[in-house]
C-alpha cells in the first residue's frame, strides 16, 4: 500500500464502523488550566495541546473518519495577553512548516477557515502554501478554524449575498439554505455530525453556529491536553448510542 492510500486500523471494542460520524469537530478547551495544574506557563499547555490535536487527527484517519475540524483561534482570542497571542501565531506557523511534509505523505487535506486576512503575513503565507500543497489529498479533510467567529461568519455571508442582490446577480426569492451555505467560510464542507468540547464547558463559544443546527454534542471534563484515544473512543461510543432525528419524530 502506498503512502497515498489509507489503511484503516481496528476500532476499539464496542465501536461500529458503520455508525462512526463522518465529520468530527472539536473545541479544544483547557490548555491554560492544564498548564496551571502542572505548575507550568500557559504556553506549555498550548504546546501540549498541539500534540493532542496531532494524535486526534491520526486517530480519525486510522479509524476512517472523513473530516476533522478544530477550533484553533477565535475572534475573541485576540483579547488574551499579547505575549500569549504572539506565541500562538508563532506556534501555528512553526507547526505548519514542520508538519506539512508528513501531511502530504499521509494524504491529509488541510484547510483554514476564518478571517485569515487579519493574521500575520508570514502565517498567511504558510497557510496558503499548506492548502495549495495538500488540495488534492483525500484520506481526511482537516479544517482549522483560525480567527474564526460564527456570528462574524454569518454576517459576512449576509453582506456577500446582499451585494449580489444589489448588483442584480441574485434575486431575493432565490436565497435558500444552499445559497447561504455557499457564502460561509465552510462552503463545500459537510456539517459536523459530532462536536466534542473538552474541559466541561457547556457552550458553543461562537463556533459553527449555522453548521451545528443538528449536530450532536459531547462534553467531557477532561482538559484538552489530556484528551487521548481512550477519551475519543468514549465520545464516539456515546455518539453511537444516540438516535439522530433532525427535528423529526
């Protein structure tokens, strides 16, 4: 088997491959609290969080989950101390540069969504390069939400649609869900089946507000740096026990 092919691994006992979610999204919460508990600076929590995300991506690919979306940096995260923000921007850039070759070899398609124009120029360039070099990969779609906010996403979609109406390119009665979704950052990406949030917080935090209309949610008290394959299998097991009705009976 070549590196461009996907070799699925056995699932943990009790999980059924036919009931796996096709698309998993994660709110990676608790890096700072994890570091504090360890007596370490907050930035060390973020570094350990990157390792947890890499392991989750590998796990999704090995088990046959088609897409993973991670909430890496929200529009509200700019309010954090400047030192922490600068560290995160540098960390994103360094990780992209270091991991790109492996993602190409592992047939991972990486995509970034959000207001990317507000990011440092050097990071924007690294993002563009990584997306270009992996655009034809098909083993798993890995989406990273960076400088992302769900409300902002919806507003920019409304503005783009309004502009087309103003220009006569679109009639108001032609606007439906499909048209709206084509103007979201996530255009072309299927909605998540399962959203996992770590650290026990019970909210969406402005993440995928439109896309999570019928997605299942799983909340765990585990802090993100401690979220491993055992925790992931528990989340998948809980998901497989639910009955998705999409508003029906």
